[in-house]
């Protein structure tokens, strides 16, 4: 049972004005599918883009606590993402950062500042040639309540710790402004347990968000952060991020599901372990070009703790495959197929939202709606035991559900799910 003060939040969203995103990411669709997913709060995404800002002004109203609300009351928080490309330490760098604003007035000041550094109208995720250090200093000079968080921190190409253009520490990246960094985002290809292996990250809060490029529920909220707050306000959200008080847990997908978990070469359909990559001198055995170093290998390079280490103050997490992805494996079809939607909507009609299904529905309740095999897959997913063929070099991992024999099913013998009568 979900507690009244629990807030399931996805705080990294894009609008249709960002590159490689759905052109149907309207505020209305975000609200509709956030409710279907079971989310209680979203980042608004790309607030500095002039057309996105026009949408915000027309469709949302800010309350006294810095929260943007639709006509029906669904909440958003001021949020955007920027791409910084610059040289530092004799190396080309590329880092994506999340920016959060406490209210309209400060969002306007951030927009004005970013506009002084480059164009804002060509991409919802604008690119600037300034350093991470300078951006943080300039934004903190505007208002200390502005929060800056490294996005998908381990992604090879645009992560703080990325193997291609990143840094080896927060301090190396932000220099004297690292004192203003309180959190990092795991990204799809890492989870908190992987980050716990670096003692230098103990002082940083580990957050999870989807980086959704569409509003569909297998993208929106696939990663999320769960807060426990007596009152929803910008100040309370940021206080929880900075102090961890009021931060309950994060929702993750297995890092193997992420597009950059393993080292490999997508064009050659080749991936390998860090040990094998080292033996190959990071050269693809198929095409003889350099392999893209995955997150697993990058963490192994920087870690000073063994696998399985857990700090005393660690925030717990749950690993879940989105329901549509799970149903697609069971039905041997795509996550957006009509068959998957039919099964998905049947479950939503019974349980209200996807997180209720993935986290709370009992086997008996599930069996009233779907087959025993579907029930078992949902329970296996809840236990974090779905096997996954790891993703690499821009290719998502592939969930694998082994053939379920009757003797292996988790539900009680003799029970029948609805699908078994059809």
C-alpha cells in the first residue's frame, strides 16, 4: 500500500522541442501517462526553449510553493537539461547537466543567462561552450536555490564520468564549485549499487530519473525517485536531495537494460566483459575499430570497493523492467504492439496504475486479470530476477524470461489466471 506522503517523481523529462524526441510530448500527454504510470510529480523539461515556455505559461499555473500545476492539479517542477562542450585539462569534454529552478522569476533569470551564452530556439537541450565550473558559479550567483545535478553521470559520451569525454571525479569537473553539487543521476546503465563502489561518491545523493524522450509508460518513469514529504514544495524536494532526509528510495531498471552498460561495438553486434576488453586492447575483433567502453568497465576502472559493498547511509532501490517491456517478452512482440496494449490496459483498469501492478498487487489479485505465466513474470520482475542480455554501444538490453514450467511458478498450485480460461 502506498503511503499518503510518498511522491513518485521523474525529474528529467524532455519536450517535443528537443532533438530525437516524440513530437507528441504535450503537457496533456505527460499528465495522462504519468497518472497511468503512477507518478506524482514530473520535471517540466526544456523550460528555456521559447515555444516550450509559451506552453508552460498557457497551460500551467505556479502555486505558492514553486510547483507548476495543470487545471486538474497535476504538479510539475521547473527543470531543464543543458549540454556543455568545452576543453579542460587538455581534453575535449562533453557533460549534460540538469537545472532546477525554484519559481518563475528565477526560471526567467536562468533563461536570460543561458540566452547570453547561445541560441535557445534550435534545441530543447541547448549546447553551450562553457565549463561546468563556470555554469555552476554563474547560476549560484543568480540564486542559491537553483539546483544543478550531473545527468546520467556514467553515459560514455555525455556523462560526468563518461569514458569518452568525462572526468574521474566531481571535484575534477567542477573544481572550486563542486561544493554546490549534492547529487548525481545514475542513468539507465548504472544503478546505486554500482555507484556505491566508489567511496568518493558517498557524500553525493544518488538519484534516478527516466530522461524520457516520449510520454509512453515504458519510457516515462522507467527510473524514478521516491520522496516522503509532508508537503509538496520545491524547497522540500531540494532539501531532500541535499540532505537525503525525505528521500525513501529510487526505482531503477537493471543496468544491463541500459544502452551503454557493456563494452562493445553495435555495428558488429559484439559486446564483452571488462576483462575480455582488456585482453583485446579495446579493439573490436570484427572490424578492428575501437570499442565503446561501457559503464560497467568504467566503474571497474574507478572503483575502490568490491562488488556488493553497501555504505551505511545508502538509500535503498528497486530494480524493475517496465510493464510493457515485460509483456512484450511474454507475448513475443514489440512493447507498443496492440496485443501488449490490450493486456496492459486490462491491468491498468483493474489496478489503477503501473506501479501498483509492479510493486503492490498480490498474486491472487493479478490472477483475477491475467494468466499464471503473466502473474509469475510480474512477481519475478518485482524480485529483480528477470534475466537480461546486456545493452552496449547505444543498443538497449534485452529482457529474457525462461520458459515457465508449472512446477516453477510462484503462484499456488491449482490457481488459474484469467488467461488460462481463454
